[in-house]
């Protein structure tokens, strides 16, 4: 499978809301330097309640990292609340039964991120990777042809070979 570069100043929800419902079955391993959530929504609840908390899975192998795992359905349900992506924020969506999530997260967290073997692992999970290497640019590696085709139909989308998927943005 090939990767896609999407050159768009649109927010995440505008770029991906048309396909996000297809991702309802996916768990998400994510990494952000800062919270991606709309802060007004995140702290609007009473006291110390945080509305995202029920959507998180606590995985011991990543507890001391910037990575967080979202439960199935979180991304399409809360896509409008995802408003802040910093440089090199990323999400890995993968399909798995709940008892496989922790070992899969451990493998993905230890993988040589962005390498061809890493992409092979994403393929084996029938997943996808979304990266924002810089503002106005999205790089997507969808393992499923139907996701690739739908995203590739965007006029601001350009397919690239999988071994070149991040090269344009490397320092």
C-alpha cells in the first residue's frame, strides 16, 4: 500500500470527518506533546471530572510516555473536539479484540517508528497511521484499499510510495 500526503490548512475534523465513521472499530495509540482536545470542552465538567477519561485505556507499558490509547469509537465520536495538533503528533488506529490491545500497543510502542517493518505491522493489523509533520500537512498510511481510495479522492491529496512516506518532512 502507498501513503498519502494531504496538504490542507483545514482542521483535523474537516479533513477526516467524512471517513471517521469507518474507523469506529479501531483502538488508537496516540502521541501528542500537548493535549489535542478543545480545552473548553475538556474542563467544562464539574470538579475534577475529565470527559475524555472514560475513552482511555490504561496500558502499563506506555504509562511513562506521551502515548495514550483511546477505546474503540473514540475518534469518530469526539472528532470535533480534536482541535490542537502539534508538530509530529500521530495516531495509529488498529482493529483488535480487547484482550489483544495491550500486547499490540507494546509492540507498536517498541517498533522502529515509520520504518517499512513498522508499516508491515500496521498492515497486519488492518490499521492506519495519521501524522501531522507540520502545520497544514497530513501524512496518512491507510492499510485498507477502501480508506486509501476515499482519502486519495481529495483534490489536496497526493499518493507517495510507502518507503517515501515521511521523507519529505525529515530534517
